[in-house]
């Protein structure tokens, strides 16, 4: 991991994400790419072009000053290299552009998570990015506190979903922190046919074994969970196993599907109390 992209709107939850990214950078010797998106007004001063341009210049200048303050603080106190940039446009488009331009290995963004009284906050921008970029996105809730990850949960719909390079970032973090990687599959109890259950157990254990061999890493286990209510099942497992990071896979979807069938991953990004790593296939 060489470059970590951190979008910020200078809010407390964005600063929490930045702090988490800096901690990761200390472990990986990565560079922080700190960016801010200025969604400049286009119509408020349409009758006065000079006034509009002056107002926009002021916004950009203030944003650059805020970025430089954080850059100086981080480089002085943590000895982590920070590069800053201001983009003009929407948050989602700017982050996607910055990620490609900087060749980022990871995007770290803040959200209010379980502290949110409403989903219509900066966290909605974070959720909006999910499924829009191939780069892993690490979502950091406002109320989460940094601690060295000792248990990482990878929730899969089915074992074959986690094949190839898509889960490489999860294994990387597991090995980096010497953390146990919990691979779990959540099944509907109404479909728990004995033959199907036995097959899934076998597939899950075989999958965990293949991962151990492929990545030369023994701290990988498989568990099958039953119950209704995805978030409640996840929350119970997280508490019982002291999970520090949850990893989930999301799929790029056609526009209509993304509108009418919001993914579980996006829901988790709104309500999680611990960091959520989103992988896109």
C-alpha cells in the first residue's frame, strides 16, 4: 500500500477518517493524498459574473489553506508525507477522478455511521461512492476509535464471490496487523436444508483452506450464520468476536437496480459503528 486517498469536507467525521488513514500510513509507510471537492455555485450570482468568480476564488483559497493546515500538522507530528489537492465539482466525481489520477491503493472516507440522526449527511456521499470505483473504500464512522485490528470479518454472500484479487486488500490488512480473518456466510434459516447446509459447510471450509494456501496465511476461519435481519446478525457476531474491521463485497449495478435495490453494503456504511472496508467487483 503506497497511496491512501482521503477526501475531506473539514468536518469532524472527515477528520476522524483522516486520523485513521494516518495511522494506517504509519504502519505501511504510505503517502496520504488529501483532497477537497469545491462544488462551486453556478447560478446564485449568474447576473454578476465578477462577483461569482470572486466568491469562487475565495472558496478555493480557504479550502487550500485548510488542507495546508492539516498537511503541516500531520507531517510535523507523524512524519507522514501528505499531498493536497482541490477539485472543482461534486464530491463523488472529484474523489473518483482523484483516485485514478493519484493511483491510490485505498480510499478512506468518514461517515456519521450509527451516530447519524439522518442519512442525508456527508456519509451519503461516502455511500454514493460505493460501487462507483474499483479502488477499495474504507468507511470510518465518527464514533469509532482507532485500535490495532486483531479480528477482521469478511462477509460473503457465497464463497465464490471472494475469489481472485478482490479480497487481496483484506488479507493484506490481516497479515499487516497479524489479525484473525473471519470469513462468514449468512443464510436464511428457512432455507437450511440439511443437504444444502452440508454443501455450504464444505464449500466454506474448502474456501478458507484455499485462501490459507494462496496467501500463506493460517489465521483464516469460516463460519456460517443463520437468522433474519442482516444487520442484527452482523452486529451480534461483531460484538461476540470483538471484530475491528468489517469487509464486504459490492457489485457495480445498472442505474435502475441501484435506485430501487440499495445494497446491504451501502446500508452498512450508514449504520456501522466500526470501520467498513468495501470491495467492488
